[in-house]
C-alpha cells in the first residue's frame, strides 16, 4: 500500500492505493481512499493520519515544525568523573562537612565543577564558567556565577579541618592498615601579586621550577606506595623543608589508623633533629613509625672514614654501616661516579686555564709588553678569579692566595679526593630492621612517583601560577588541585590494574568524544547522547564505572 498522485482535468489528487495481482498474474491497482486535491491539502489535515501510522509502528509523531539543535556539549568526561567522584564518596563527604542551613549555594557541586575543570580544561575561575557552558555537567545548579565559585572556595576553607577529615575517611578503606609505605615530598608553586597580607603564604624563596627566586607557596604531598594521595599541606614559600616533616607525620597518624608507617622522603627533608623527632614519635599510641630517608652525605664529615672503609670494586655496589644509631645504606653507581669526577676535573682545569691566562697577561705587562684593552692588576685578577670560582661552586677545591705579593692560587687535591669518596653514591638512613639494602634503595627510588605527580599538578592540572590574593583562597585552590590529582591517580591505578594502555589524560580525551545533544521541534524537546564506541565502553568497564545511558 502506498500513496499516488493522479491527475484529472488539470488537477492533481492524492490517493492511497494498493497493488495486487489477479488470477492471470497481472498487476492491478485498487484505490483504497481519495485523500483530496493536492492544492487543498495541508499539514494540519495530513498530520493526524501520519501520526496515527507512526504510533502504530512505535515511531515518533510527525511534525510540521522546524527542527533546531542546541550546540553539542561534552558529556563523557564529566559523566565518568562524576561517577568516580560518587564511587569514592567525595559527594557525601563534602555535603556532611559543609552542611549548613544558612548557605544558599551548593558548595559540593561548585567544588566538584572546579575539580573537574582542572582535569578536563584547566582554567581560571572565570575560565571555569566558560567551560561549564560547553559541558553537560551532572547535578549542577542552573545558574553559576564567578561569585558563586569564590563563595564555594571560602566555604571550603571555613570548614577546612572538617572537609579534610571527611575526605580522609573516604580514602581510609583504600589504605593498608597493617603496613603502609608513606612517601612525602614538597614542591614550590609560583604565585602572582605583590600585596602583603596577614597570615600570607606568599613568600619569596628558591623556586624548584625556575631555579631562581620567586614569590611562591610550598605544597607538600603524602602518598602511598601505590601512588594514592593521602593528604596535602600548604606552607609559606620560604619555609625550611625540614620543619614540615614532623607536623605532616602527626596529621597522617591522626587521620589514618595505620598500625605501622614507613616514611620515605628525600634528602632535603632530613636533619639530625628530624631523626631525633622521628625516633621520639615511634611507638607512641601502640603504633610503629619507621623511615627510609636520603642523607645529604656531603654535609656530614663523620661519614668520610666510613666511606674510606668501603670497597665497591666487587659485588652489587651496596654496602651497609651505622650512623646516628641507625642503619646506613650506601648504593654506589660506578658510571655516575666517573662522570661526576670527570666533570669536576674539567671545570677545575677550565678555571686553572683562566688563571694561567691572567698570570701570562700580568707577566707581559711586567716585561713592558702592553696589550690592547684595560691594564690588568693583581687585585683585579684576584677579584675576577674568585668570582669565577664561586660561580662554578668550586671554592672547596681552588684557593686564591691573598697573602702572596703576586696573583696566585693552589688546587686542594686532598679536598678533591674527599669529594670523590661521595661521587656516585646514594646514601639512605633507615630504622626498618628487616628491609634489605636493595629493597630500601628500590623503595627510595619509587619516591620519583611523587615527582611525576608534581608534574601532573603543574602541567595537566596547571596548579601554577596562582592568581588568588587571599591566603584562604590560595589554600582552597591547593585543595581543589589536590582533589583533581587524587581522581587522576585513582584513574591511573584502575587503568594499570586492568593492564589498559591508556593514561588518565588519554582516557579523558577518548571519553570527551561522547556528547549530549538537545533538539527542539515546536514545544517538544528531544535529548540524547552520541553513540558510544567499543573503545569508550571498554574504558568504563576498566574504570569500574557505569556506562552513560
């Protein structure tokens, strides 16, 4: 059965006809219904018939209205992150910590939006508003303004202790309570602004990223051996790293009911006072606190005799001794030692060549052989030479003789020999009784995973530079970035556990191709998402997350 337009008397008619074969096999056409003259038919007359047929086969109704579409919004990334956020219980944790009948904004939703923004398209708070217009964020307020985001940050800091305690409770089930290897390290975060405020965390210090002096704050991160971030700390930009260690450990012991902690930290965090504090904190509350700390060995002259007694010509390059009442583990890399020694000797030779050139010029002047340029003097030669030695950081090895009548110097070969004892050596201090030297070195080298986390913070999450002025806003920004890092690391752990090749960044890029669409036809609206690919569905399975419907 089908429609046909027939003509009669110069007019066109719409008919519903049916074709069939007669007994002789010839095709016969039977007019089932005359629907009227074509020039008098309108959509209003035909729509009821068409809609009835569509309903009969379960299709959408026909419409004469023009169909319009809203711009597609990214959905896959924010959906996956929202499901992960809920799976970790961060939504309930924040809502419990921020429960207040006086607050008119949804702080949990606004904080979640800022966290997801750092992972998907790291922007300023104003940039976050523009990003929200391009994504279909689940469970978001209809209206979000810049002031709403700032008020949400203020609310996080007004309840900072409760928020961090609530988040720690959600992370506890993922932590091994019997034995936990805890890694701790610090990085610097550049910050803008010249104003000085009370309780300011912005201070000038040596920036690890630029290698120069910058206004900054110091961010500490604690994570497990599996790479799960446990907590973060914020300190003024000029804080001494050694002063942050004890407070961090007290907080970890308070928030996580771990029976035994083995702390792994870098050489910048160690001092003899640290060792004594760590020892005093051990065994308190029935819990065990142990450590594997890198030793800045060149600072301790007491180690010279110990190193002289080591022979690394044979074996695995690992030796053990005692220092400050604890196990001292030394790992020797012969290739690295040779490289360091060669580099040092080359720099000394370069400075000696510079000094010899100065002596030659002074001798020529004494012989009455003038040269182009300014006239040299012994005092000027001393000044230039000493400055060059200081710039090369070789003052221990080259000594200018200021008491001599003429410009001269000497190379301290004994100092060079002493320095060579420390070349190519990683020195660890630990009070863990059962760990082997090889395992202690492997655990320390795993500390590099925190450095990778810092690179994620500074590249993908873009924690710096910070433009906030108020100290609590800076702390709130650090918390938001830390939560983003936590989601990033949990994604990485789940991907790695299933042997998936994708990184968290690649996974989010793949999921970002899932979009939400909205179309309008008259007063009706139609919503849907783009068709998911097998690769995208596999990612949801790997991440243990439900699929979008």
